[in-house]
């Protein structure tokens, strides 16, 4: 027996006989399952199980602050009371307002920036990196420091506005007034997430091959015409993708709103996730809030599915 | 255009960075100070102090070991290990003192 053969045989012989017999009985597929199992178990435990548990709770009158109270099934009562409650439209409208303006602003600014950066001016890499910084910060940090900046007496925002317009700085409160509070949150969200839209648009713009533009040049198409007939149609799927991501994220926007206004003043900035938090952790109506969470989940899921259909239609055009 | 946007978006960030190295009176002054004497007091307190309570308040707390040694106290805490509260408090006070020293040396 040569040295190489010995080496090849060694691991097989080194495995204890019973284990080897057992292992040899396993098919490749079984081994694959064995390796995937931990991840699947973890995902089931932390993703799927809570979801199913929420569905279960939404049919009961369970309250998380009274764990020993008797849990009674109430059927679909919670769903009925949420869907027939006229007050639920307040948060829904706040969410829609927030969603509409953040997406519009972010898409417009993000696409414009991406278009300008795609021109590859001097040092564009450096400036792109700088623009991306807000996106990398934790929402908790962003919320806290914008609350500091919006502070009416000493905040930078009021000072800057009064510096440029001459309005006395303490005459308005970004977070405290009914009119301005939604806009304060829209500004912060736009500030934070425009780079994200920009990044996706930039990827789209970079993916357009140069030869299409060259062909257009040969056909003597104007720059305007090139933009409308080449750039925009080819980037549209990417823009729509960015809108989808931002839409889903902002529909359940919680962190920034919670830190900046916590739904206030009154309930002017109370988006649905804040309502959810108030029901679940201030009124402790766990069953009711579970039902609301399920309704929101179904709404987002349905809207996103419709949207993806539209996206695919645009892609295949 | 891009440069202008980048500069404007960076203003809040730079502001927070500046505020992080301001002394407490500077950070809440009006009009906002752009030129100031930097101090690392904030960072000192962040890494050395684990409580916002003053040293006097912590000292005024009743000695915890007396309460914990009462019969039945262990059951109140779920029957586990008795809480090591006095040691933790002493540590806190020590942290507090070192924080003071730190900020004093920083301003010096």
C-alpha cells in the first residue's frame, strides 16, 4: 500500500464503526436536510411561530398585562370592530399622507441625484459616499438627534429658518404644531432614505448600455428625446422597485415617528404602527392589536402583490 | 447640484458631531455656537458613568444589604441569588468619581 492510498483510507478507518455504518445509510438529500435544519428551525421559531401565535391571539380577548386571566375566544369580533370603526381612518389617513409625500419627494430627489451622479463628474465617488451616510445611521440615532435639531428654542432648524427668512425662531414648533408635525417627519424620512432610492436608481442608470445612446446620437435624437425614450423607460422598473421598498417600509414606519412625535400632537402624526403600539402596550388590548396587526399585514401583502404584478408588466413591456 | 445636496444633507450630521464635543452650556446656547471650545466631557461621561443619578442621591439610598438580609427577602426576588446591590452602588459611585476627574482633566 502506497502512502497516498494509506492517506485516502485513513479517514474512513478512523471513523468509529457504528457511526460510519449509520452515516453511510444517509442519502445526500438527508445530509442536506440535516445541514439546513438548524436555520429552518431558527426561522420557524422566530419568524413563523410569532406570526401564527398572533393570528391565534387575534381571536381571543388575551391581555398581555394579565397573563393569569382566563382567555376566552371571541371569534372575529376584533376584526369586525376594527373594520367598522370610523376612528381607524385617522391613522390610515396619516399613514397615506406620510406615504404619499415621502415616496414622491424621495423618488424625485433620488432620481435627480442619481441622474446627475451618472454624468461622472470629478470626484463623484467621494460625494456619493457622503450622500449615503444618512442611510447608514441607526433610526434611533436619527430620531433622537432630529428631535434635538427641531427643538424650538435652541434647535438648529428653527435658527436656520429664522436666519434665512427673518421669522422669529421661537414662533413655530416643528414637532409641536398640528400643521407642521407631519412635515417634520416627512423631512426626516426624506433626509434619511433618499440615498437609498438614489442608489437603486443609480444601479438602473448604470445598467443602460452605452451603445443605445450612441445609436440615438447617430439618429440625431436630442438629449431631451434620449432622456424620455431611453433613460426613463429603462430605469422605470428600478424606480418602481425603489418605490415598492420604500412603500412597504414607510407603511409600517415606526421608529422615527415614535422618537420624534410619538403620534402627537394629539393624534395628528399617529400612523397605524403607532396606533398598534398604543393599543398593544398602552391599553394592553393584545387580542385587538393582534387583529389590527393581521389586518395591516394582509393590506400590505395585498398591495405589494398588486404592485409587483404592475412591476412585472412594466419589465416585460 | 450633487455637491450642494451633499453639503446640505451633511449639515445635521456635522451639527451632531459638533454637539458631541461641546460642553453642556455650549450645546444648548442660543444662538447656536459654531465656534466653541471643544471638550470631551460627553464622551468621558458616556464611557465612565453608568447612571445619571448624582453621587449624593446614590449615597442617600438606604443600604441595600439590610433589606436583603431580612427573612423572606430572598423569596421576594424569586428565590434566586440575593442581589449584590451594595457592590453595584459602590461601583457606580466610583464611576461617578472617575468621570468627574475625567471631565476636570479635559477642561484643564
